[in-house]
């Protein structure tokens, strides 16, 4: 079994995530493509990912805020042959907006919220704030900020960009993880602390919204109709 990390990026350079994952014993590859769908599809084939391999798929602007030993211990314990995708944020059930971070059952951040996970946002650990979504455990889909899966799951889903998508970097995470969910694999949020330098600025763009609507058209009949609280109470995308 190999441990492999794929990080789509527009520029290969030394970043905290590369340093950390190589120290933790993961094969690390930057994938430079103009589409995140193309990046992951290419990488899975190029690096000959096998069923038992564990694969990290994540953003390039994150920092892991724990030791390599604890990081690997959590993944070894939480990712097995029944896992779809394990991540750091996601909803117990998607709502009809198709935006996982809108999946609130009660006023945020109620412990019985439909959301799970926690992400630190900011430029550095001394200049950041935590966004608490909820506890940990099984979810409907996971956010693409950080995902870990197996080769078996990747070979059991379609990773190419859907024909009705326009945005080349949007809604891949929910598209991938909902496929795994519908095929009986368990998606989950696991307790790995991540610092994200961005706050999801790409959300709400025209291309993002086109992909969102396409995603809802294909899968939305199974989503919950949740009454959302006021926008000021909604957390941000991971």
C-alpha cells in the first residue's frame, strides 16, 4: 500500500503542505492543469493508483496543525475499505441549495447542527480564527479543502468533469463524494486541524453557480428542504 498526495496548483513551489506531507511519509505530487477534474483524472492514471493505496487530494494553501504521527494515526484509523472520502468539513445531509455549509438543522453553531467539522481561516496560526461547523462523523459529502480516500473509491467513481459543468474548479468535491455515498461507501469528517489561507472566495461566481445548478439538477431530488437561519448566522465555506 502506498500513501500518495495529489495537490492541483497553478505554480509548483515550496509550500507548508508539501513540506508536511513529505515529512509524514507521503509521496507528494503537484499537478499543474487548467482544470481540477483534469488534474485528478490525470494523476490517478499517471501514478498508477491501486485499490489499496491511500490518496490525499487537497488545496495547496493549507497547513496541517498537528504532528505527522497524529495525522497518520487518524488517517490509518478512519480510512478503510468502506470509506468513500474523509475530510475536515461537510454536512450530515445536503440541503436543496446544494451548498453544504448551508446545511443547518438549528442555529449555528448548535451541537446538533447538520454540519460537521472545523477549519481555521487566516494567513497564519497567530492571525486566524476557527470556523466551527459541528462534531465529527459520517456525512453526505465532504468539502474539497482536504480529502483522503482509497484507490478503490477513486476507481469506482467518475472523476472527469461532467458535460453540463462550466467551472473547471468548482463542485468536484461534492460530485466525487456524492458518487461514493450513492455507491454505499461512507463519507466522514475526521479530526484533522487545518489552517486555510483562503475563505472560499471562489464561491458565488457565475461559473460556480452554473456547476451548482447542474449538480442540483442531477442529484437534488434526494436533498433535504432545510429552513436556513439568517445569512449572518451562516458559517463560510471551508
